[in-house]
C-alpha cells in the first residue's frame, strides 16, 4: 500500500496529538482492509 499525501498529513497530525506508531499502524491497516473489501463488493 502506497500512502497518499493526505494519508501522510493525517499521520503527521495524529503523531502531533500523541498517538503511537502502533496505534497508527492498526488504524491504517484497518482502513486499507475495509477499502479493499469495499472495492471487491462493488
């Protein structure tokens, strides 16, 4: 999965708010997974 500019900005903002990389990786993986599922359904 390649991150878009918007994804990178969102990660930067969440890191500034104090979220750990572990929390971010789980969130990004989940979003990627559901996006892939959604694409397969359509």
